[in-house]
């Protein structure tokens, strides 16, 4: 590969400049991000006020410009945000490891950098700062991990990995202990004048707790990440809810590995990261690396990520779609590389191009899909960290619509399928005796003949449910719909993914 070039490779012949074709020109890179080890784009923020796309991450040079790991993109070129008083970029020193999060608050663009060693480039800015178009300004004490008395008395800057804005209040969730010297433990809010904290019942992040996402949903603050704690004698993993007076768990089971992002879509809270329904230490959840929460119960999304070690890093809502990005090769039973959309009923790919590494950020700006990540090739062509979609969606592949099953009293699903995804044996728990079970593929064809033990007479009766055992090893990999007709004439359906 040719390091030092993005996918904008110039071939000059008789004054004509050509872009390389990436899978029938589905993606293009408009700029030259210089390739360095452990570099990438981690955050994209489309700003409606300036009509610019703000880009953050760990990248030192774009189009021969020293960026300080954050730029403002106008559709053609990247501009570094240089402080007019100090002449410094926001994140340009040996200790700064990159920009992690960006969001507008009032008349400023707020950004937080990855943890610095002991100091920040722009004086008086600790962990988080605001850009007013000319200068970087502090947010009154900022966010920090510890205070160094022996070194002259200063705060060690830390990181907010996620922002959430509601009712003119900016919420920051991340890897920090203090906000303006007030104990915060990973969550604080900024009202334009001062910081507020919420008595988060977490050990200090320096003891291993990491908050990576924050969201407001139905009046509560949700904080997600990678942590373990005890609330009122209940063991809670990786997601907690604050109702305005106290913290609660969210009714989940043990086994979460990490939550990477939270997003509200179609009146549900979507939770994404790395976790599993079955198998391994991350098992025991409603979905695979993504699921939704309505305030009372969890729901699967058509099987979620079906890559064995696939994870989701970022969620972005635009109009009637939830954009999902990360590191995966399969979601909802369809093949797609690191990016997909969910409309509430089915999954769709975004073209068919292959990214060689993960996409960490996705956004829609000026009606165009932009992605950033650690990838440096798309379809085998050089493509460093930042790209936009220029295809026509002709090669998009979509799953069949997910059919919701009726519910039992207490909100539990009538059909419980495990494991899902499945490779050989699928167990189906039913609320009552069944008269018929049928399996259909994406084309609507009845493929029940390729599964075993579909004879209702062989169903094993349990106390108040019925369990059917389906041998699905002969089914080709993909998404399938299981339809069940009960003896009282009612029916239910649920999807599963065959690996």
C-alpha cells in the first residue's frame, strides 16, 4: 500500500484529474489524510449554524496542513482551528492523543481531547474547550482526572467521550473524576456558566471505570460504558439511569462487555457496542451488539450483528433512518462491511464496498453520508480515515422486515429463540401449545423441509410453555422468519440468523 495518500490519487493527463474508482465509485476521499500508525477519524459533527462538518480524531496532517487533530471541513478543504491569541491548534502537543467528541453549544463548538500527559497546548483549557470561531476558551475548570500539588498545583486533563444536548444543557460523559474540582465520576453538565454533577455511584475512572456514552430519554439521564457497580444491592453492568433524584439499573442481565453509543430513535433508546445474546462472557442480552429500550423492556433488532466478534461504535439519526457504523461484516443476516441503516423494521447495507478496518464515526451532511475511522483501504484502494458516499444505493441489500411477536403478561416476548444467531440447533420457547411451525427465507419461500423436529407431536411440554427444538444446520447462512400457529388459532413470528 502507498502510505501518505488518501484515496484522492491524482492522475494527470492532458490537464485532466481523475479520482480512483471504489466499487463503481461508491465512495471517494476528498482529501489527503497522511497515514500514521494508530491514527484515524473518531468524530464527525455536522454543524447547521456554520454549515460545516467538524472532524476530530488522531490525524496530524491533512493536505499538508498541521491540524491539531481537529478540522472544519467545507466540502472541499479542511481548515485547522488555530487559536488567534496563542497561535496553537487545540490538540497539538506531545501528550494529546486526539479529539474524542465534538458538539455545538450556543455560540461555541465544544470539543474534548483524548487524555493528555500533564498539560494542554492552549493555556487554561483542561480536558474540554470551546471554539468561538477565533479563539479556544475554557469551560471554567474543565474536566480532570487528578490534581498535582507537587508539580506546582495543576489539574491533569481528561476526556469526555460523548456529549448530549437538551434544554440548553450540555451533558458530558467520559473518563474523568472532576468537573471544575467537583467530584463527577464520569458525568457532568454545563449550563454556560458552571458545571453540575449527579452523584454517580461509580468508582473513580482511574480505578478502571469508563463512561463512553450519555443520553437523555423520557426525562432520565442514561450513562453507558464499561463498568460494574452495586445499586441498592443490585448488580448493574455498563448502563445506569438517573431519574432526577437517584440512580437505577435498567433491568439487564450480567455479561455486558462495553457500550459504545446511545441514541434516541423512533421513541426508543438504542444501545450499541459489543455484547451478545448467547455464548461467551458478553452473553445474556436481548440483542447482538445493538438493541432497543422503551423504558421497561429490551428488544432485539432482527438478530443484530451476526459477525462473531462484530461491534458497533457509532449511531447517527437522519430523517427516518438510524445509521450504524463499527467493525462488522454481517448485520440482520445481510452482508455489509462496517456500515448499515435501520428504519425500525429492517436492515439495509450502504452499497457493497469493503472497508479494511473499522468505521468509528458516521454522519449525514448536505444530504451526503460521511464516514471516519481507522480504515486505510476501501475495496483494496488507498483510503485514509475519511470518505463520503457517492453511489446511488443500487447495490444496497436489505433484510426482510422484522415481525414483532405478541407478548406475554409482564412484557416478555411470546417467542424466545436461542441461540440467535444459530449454527446447528435452535430452541424455541412458546407460551402455549403449537399446531404448526414454519420457516421462511428472505424470498418468502417455505424452507421448513430443511429443518428437523418440526413435528408438533415431538414438542416437549414444560410447566407453562412449550419448547420446540429445530435442527437448522442444513439451512444456508442468512436471515429467516419462524412462524408459529397456536392451537387456539392465533399466531406469532420471530426472526433468526443462521450462521
